[in-house]
């Protein structure tokens, strides 16, 4: 059974930081491209950042320079370090594991991030 469990969300003031974690089980973690998506109220889900099995990363323009994505294959865990948070970063953040052109595509339950003073 595949499980992706996100943690680390919460309420933070503008300019603050949070670190999200995604613990994976039931998959060969190192073989998967791992992604963080987010969905704000009334908006479509969007890709925040992704990291391939080889370690190549990509990120949305809106978070470049502020968010850092990393993975620890020994711990089967994906991380998203979020700095200089803005109110527009408020959303539910979802962990996603994908491989083989999307044939295998798994999602976590999401963790709420709220940026507000």
C-alpha cells in the first residue's frame, strides 16, 4: 500500500519560513520523480517544485529563490524549505510521486499552509 504523508504545515507570518516533509512508503522511493503541488481556494492545483530520481529540480517562477526542494532517498522523504513566505503562498500543499510517464502516480492527503499576519 502506497502512502505519502505530509507534515510541517501551519500558520506563519509573512516573511516567515516553514519546512514541509513528505514521508513515503510502499514505493521504491529513489525511482520516483517527487513533486510538491499546491491548491489555493478557488484555484486550480499547480506544480510548485519537482525533483527527478536523478536529482534534477525545477520550480515555479513564483517560488524560485524562496523555496528549496530536496530529497533523502535513505529516509524515503521529500522536503520543501519555504522561506520569505507571502500571503499568496497560502494553499493546501500536496506531495506527489510519479514515474513511467505517469503510469504510477500517487498523492498525499495534503497539508495546509497559511501565511497571514
